[in-house]
C-alpha cells in the first residue's frame, strides 16, 4: 500500500495528515474551516485516495495559514506516498461539469512543481472564505506534491460551482495519474529514469 502520514507544526498551525493512494475515498477531515473541509472531502471521494486532515490553526486571524499549510502538508504526504514514482501513470486529465460551470484540470506528477491558474471568481468571499485562497491552496499542493498542475474554468457563473468543480477535476485527474500502469509497473515513467527537475 502506498501510504504516508506526517505532522506539520508551526506557530500558526498544527496539522496532521495521512493518505493512502490505493484507498477507496474514505476521509476524516477537520480543519476548522467548513468550506475547506467540504472541498477536501470532495478531493478524497472522487480521487479514491483515503485522506485524513486534522488542523488547528489561527483562524481567529484569518484562514490563510490554515488553508496554505494544510495544502503543503497534504501535498507532501502525497509525494511521500508516491515514493520514487515508479510505475505510476504520471499524467491525468479531467473536465468536470457542475451545472453551468465547466472546469478542466491537467496534471503531470513530474516532480517539477508548477501551477497555471486560470480560474476567476466574481465575489471576494464564499461565506467567510476568501476566494483568493483557492489559488493559494492549489499552489501549495502543487509545490509539495511535485505536480505540474493546470487548472482552468472554461466557463461558469456560480462561485461555489467554480470552486467545487476545480477540486473535483483535480481529484479525477489525480486518480488517473497515481494509478499503477500494469504494463510498466517496474519503471519510472521517464526516459531519464528519474522524475524531477534537477537531473
């Protein structure tokens, strides 16, 4: 089983994360931020990755530290669970409709983190959640998971749908990318023989 667990403790947040890439989409999420919990539950359910995230952050100030640090921790756990990335399909893509909204995610588990973010919101907040923090979450997740990640809302009006379709599209793309390719389960999917930007 490809699993990892870790803790990230700072003066701003205390976070425990566990993942099982070969799970069934079971989740145990508690960040103190209801909307973030909802998005991470969607990520687990639709990727089939078992995810546990327990976070205690300085949400009395704002949500920024908890949002970013939870993504850093989750991304690092995914990277650890991938190990040397041998046998993974590596690439994943999903286009997800949610009512009037359509969002596409393409990713490469290249170990060369990069984010292209073409997602726009018409409101500054969803409830008490700052919509600018969605980009921060995806940036931090891409950085620590070692993913080249492209997220684009092709069209949409409802801000909740735009956010949720982004996480669901990431989930489905990630589900594909982490799968073991039975034809090359013993090899790193790169002509270099290693995934990463340093070689």
